[in-house]
């Protein structure tokens, strides 16, 4: 494959390339990786791309800000978009193909057909605080996996509940793809890397590290909630399940999520 990634902006263009002998041969040998993103790429995304690069002969990165998983229109409007930057970072990280799509292309049915998720794992935490979020997320992931047809797809553990549900969906629907979880990449002060971090003002950015600090040091979820609220945060939840301690809280208008393994706590 060429060292310079190809930028594709249409589904038909991608399908023709995916069916071509070189790419089809790689996929048949189990060497096609996929990193789905909503753009605004950062070092966390780069780590997923590098892992795919190391484990596959070709790596596809998709860029699409999916409106169906936003329950807050204002959050969707403010979500950063930077295709030129994203393409450069994907290229430097080892992507061989960058697939930039539009809503018209991905939702020709006008979102009439969607994944209906009704498990206990999806009804709590993010599912309880963001109605419709997982339906939109799983629907677009299913569409992208069907389009790319990768051997392996890479998801970060920062969105742990999302990762869990994607794995459950691919098992339930007998999808021939391996979902590879990747460790959360953090800033030096512990803040989980996220596209939304760019919306924090300098004072909020300093305070944002408190979330991770409390997740790994406080004895109980109740103590974490209390400390965050005392510091001016609005807490959606702090909970322990799936072997993790998970939290979501608002710092000003920016909603941050994070989680750590329960074994990482310093009780």
C-alpha cells in the first residue's frame, strides 16, 4: 500500500476501492484495520491509528460528526471540525485511507432504520442522561463497519460504555470483526484526551484534572460527587460497574467523561 493515505469523500468511491484486488487481498488475509472517529483528532486518536498500523497492513480512518448521537443540538453545533488537520494527523499516524462522509451519504433512509438497544448495560449512565445517544451511536457504527468490512476495529476505553455496547452489538449480530479496546490516553495532569477539551477556557482546563484525580484517589463515588460539586462542577453520575469507576460531569458548558479500572483506586 502507498505510504501517503488516500482521502475518499464518497461511499461509492470507497466501495470500488474496497473491492479492488489489492485491498480485498489484504482484508482476506485478515490485515485491514479501522478507526472510526468524529474528527477533531488528537493524540488519543493517533494512538488508535498507530495500534491499527502495527497490527494490520492497511488502516482506514473514518471522519464523520454523527448528529444522531447528539441529544443536545448545541453540543453538536459546537463540536469542532478540522478536516485538513485530521487528515494530516491520520497520515502521520499511519493511516492508509481516510474516509470523510456526509449525513446524506450515511443516512439515505433519513434515519428511519436504526439499531434499537434495550439491554441493561445501555439504559444506565450515558443511556440515562443522553436519551437516544446509544441508538445513534450504534446505528452509525453498524453502518461504518458494514461499509469498511475491517478485520479489526479500534475503540478507546475513555468511552467505556460505548465500547461495551459495540462489542455486544457485533456479537449479537454475528459480525465478522474483532473489536480492539485501547487504553485511554491522558494529558500530563491526568485529564483524558478528548475533542471537547478544546472548549475549556484556561481556568477550566486547570480544574478539569480534578475529575481523574478524584477517580483514582477518593474512597467512594459519593465523595467524588461531593468534591466535584464543591468545586463548581455539575455531576451527572459517578458509579462503579463492569469493573470500572465511571463519571460524567459538566465544567461550565463542557461535559467531560472518564473512567478508571477499580483496581486503580487508592483506597
